[in-house]
């Protein structure tokens, strides 16, 4: 039986660092962000719906999607944002499930679904265990300001647009405290996987 792990966190908590660890250990990772990019490639069903609804003004000259332009349209318009999500989200979910089932059928002992908005989109049914990459709110703010070279107000507004990292931590099956070194986070991850009975020759 494969254990399906939902890997999540919040902006600037270091989820991608932990995702890399799984890949290093050759534990398959289904990456929701990558899938989100793939489903809006020219010719894909979500792409066709977007162009039909929003028109060619959301495309670059070469026919690919101009995300910035599309973002500007839906940013202040709740109805249009819902419409866009209605085109994209079902395609992302369909592909995530397809990849997950493929790995399960191949007999993998663990499959990771890397989903940034797992809590926000309530995707708990997709996974057996929820693993949250955590840093305290002050460290999160500091890292985001440094990473994006942004002011405190803008950074805070981006953090507040998601469910708080403290709430996610409280609702997780396990957490990795990513405040320290990468090595410390790796040790925590090893312990969690062993506790969950996941066998992997690379651990």
C-alpha cells in the first residue's frame, strides 16, 4: 500500500526545499504548480476555455498565455476569478489524480502531492497524511521580504491571503520546523517517514 503524503506550507516557509529532499530520495512528487502551468499550454482544454471566454487579449503574439494580463483581469473581479478557477482547477485535479494513481499502480511505497493551497482548497481527500513545512510567522515575514525584495505591508498582505501557517501546523499530521538548517529539516523528515512506515533504500 502506498502512503499518499500531502506536502504543503505557506508562502516563504520552504516547502520547495522539502520537496527537493523527496526527489533526492527518489520518492515521486506530483507537483501541483507544475501541473497548473501544463494545463494552460496551447491546445489543452483549460487553455481553449480561457481563450474562448477572455479573448485573444490574454495571449502573447506566439499564442501562449499571458498570465500577467490574465491576472490583471481577474485580480479585482471575483466573478471572473471564479470563472477562471472553474476552467483550471478541475484539469489540475484530474491530472494530479492520474499521476498519483500511476505511481500507486507502480508499487511506490510513498507518493507526495506537493500542493501549496491544500488547506485553502480543502484537498484532504486526495491524501492519507498532511505534512506541513513550518516556520514561525516572524521568520516567514522576514524571509518573504528578503526573497521578493518587498516591503512589510505588501509581504503581510500576501501572507494574510492564505490560511495562517499556525493554523496549518495545528491541523497537520506532522510538521517540519524549517527555521533551522536544511540538515535539521532533513533529519525531521527522515524521522517522520520512518514513523509512517515508509520504506526507502535512500533514507
